C-alpha cells in the first residue's frame, strides 16, 4: 500500500538536510579560515625571526662565526617568541644558521627555520592534524672602507677629550672586521697628519695611534678631511654596492684654520728693488706676522711681509686677516671638503664634543637630514653630539651601529 505524506513533512526533511549540509560547509569554511590564519601568522612569525637573525648575524661577523651565530639565534628566539605561536607548535622550531664567502670576499649568512603546528578544525582529518611551515632569509655584509678623522687641538686637554678619545676609538673600531674592512686614520691641529694609512688588520694599529695623540694648537679640520678623502678613494667604488665608503669626523671645536697657497712671507733685495717670497701655509686665527703654520709640521712660521688681507672663498672676495674671518673661512673650507667627499659617493658622519662646537656646520658636513643645506642627492649622514667626554664612547657606538646598518643588506 502506498502511503501519502503531507507535503510539509517532505519540505521539513529537505530543509534539515540542507541545514546539516550548510552547517558542515560553514564548519569547514570556519576551519579553513582559522587554520589559514594560523598558517599566515606562523609564516609571518618565522619570517620576522629569520630576518632579525640574519641581520644580527651579519652585523656581528667581526666577532667570529660562532659568536655571530649565537647572537643570530638569540635574535630569532626573541622575535619568534613574541608571536605567541609556541602554544600551537608540536615542538620548538628547527633553526639552521650557515655562513659563506663568495669569490669577491663578501660574507653572507643564511637562516632557515621551520615549525610543526597543531591545526584547529581541519585537524579532524588525520593527514591535516599537523602542518609544517618554513621560512628563510639571507643577509650579506658589505666591505667597509673608512677614513677616521680625529681632532687633536689644544682644547682637548681641558675638556677631558684627550683621555676619553683613545678608549672610545678602541671600542668603535672593535665593531668592524680586521680581515674584511679597511680603515685609515688622520688627525689635525695646527697641521694635518696621516697617522695610519688605509689597511686591513687595523684595530690594534688605529687604537694605538689614537691613544698616542698629543694635543695642542688650532683646528685645521679640512686638512684631516682631505687626507681621509685621499685614503678612501684609493679603493674604487663597487657598482654592486658591495663596498661602503665612509668618513667619520670627530672634533671638539670650530674649524678655525685653513690652507692657503703662495702666502707672501719674506723679501729679498735692496734699495727698493725687493722680491717677495711666498710659501704654502696654514692661516690660524689672528692678524700678526706669526699667525701662520707650516702645513707639513705645524710649526709656527713668521711672515713679516704677509698682506693684511686674504682671499676668502666663502665670500668670494678679499677679507681682513683677523680671527673672525679666519674662523669663518676655516669652517667653510671644512664644509667644502666634506661636500667633495660626499660627491665621491662617500658617507660622512660627524661627532662633536662639548658645548664650544659649531653644530650647524657639523650637520652640513655630515649632510644630516636636519641641516638647512641637506641634499637628498648625496649620501645622508648624521651629526651626533657628546655633551661631555664621558659621553664619547656612547656616541661613537651610535655611529658604529649606523654604519653596520648600512653594511648589512
């Protein structure tokens, strides 16, 4: 016998089937959304961890592969732990850190990491109860060619700089690599000197030279910068950006001296038939016949027949030879030397000590972004200031950190 059921019963049955099917589909979609989000966050956490590890390891290569690797792993752990993913992981992430050197001598660090995670709703399927996520990163450490320019003027003996500079330089150069990097050191006061020519294995030599400086005289800044430029430019720029050129200037005062060729000094002859003899000299503040220095030795030179004026490149005109205009010209010449360095593609950093410094000029020298003459077409440097000698080590480390950031890619 065939039974007839009301149409409403058939409709309720079909609706129930549709409801159950829809609920299952929604559950599956929710599971996919939850687990998809989990996988996305896991990969983001791993990527953050391996990126941090690769950069940290590359910056610490001067300490050796073992130490650099250990610090890289610590950087990974700190960044990965912040993701809160460990609550879903089956076991701790697997992290592999390796180092390599290419044919050009460029060091690279590669970090690979993976982790197995417990899934959410799609875990009801045995083959999807866990899933493995992986990520990798690589950073290279470019070579550094650096000219370190140090002030050894007389004021360093009265502000504590003479005792603090050597240890600060020692700490500074320790951040770099004796076998990869090359560093030169010049210094200036009444004259400028090349203390250490550009070389590998520089740490001990530069440290000893900085600790052995004697302090006296004026501040012939552009002479020290010009020496650094010559040294840095002995190494050609790398079109692949695998060599970074840097000049770091340290000073505690105004750049108040400058070089001038063919300064009239003495005379020979008699009865009004005189020949005036000229020589290349450094002009220092003042207007007397003894306010000149020998460019080679810094010794005082007397020029009884020197003119009372000099040609100023700052003003493009003759100016009275006095302390004000000499100091202004010295600052201008230092800024111009730094401009030429930057035009070579070299990055310039400036460090100032104390309160008797020209912060405006040092910012121009570095092409600091806060400078009124900042030029975006040239390398952007930084000017930092140490209020007292006890702050020198900290600001040198700040510059070392900036350089390491530029070295790692």
